C-alpha cells in the first residue's frame, strides 16, 4: 500500500490496477503527526475500500470527516 498526496499514484492505479493499492491524501501539506491522525481517523473507511471492496485507490480529504 502506498500513502501519498501525489495524484500520480492515483492515476497509476487507474491505468495499471493494483498492487499496490493507494491511499490518496487530498489534503494540504501537514506534519507527520497530523497525517497519522487523519489515517487513524479514517482507518475503517480505508479498510473497507481496500480490503473489503478490493479497490485500487481510496481518496481521503479533510471534507470526508
């Protein structure tokens, strides 16, 4: 799994599929602690999308809260 703010990984997942699966953080530049907290806050959503739904990419933004 790749966690990135870069849309290139999301685009790659559309073209090439997975693995690796991508968590695309559509957020401004933040500290590692803030990013970790965002990932922890969305862990259920990420798990459902990547494991249960077998999606190539899940997008997380601050508006998803």
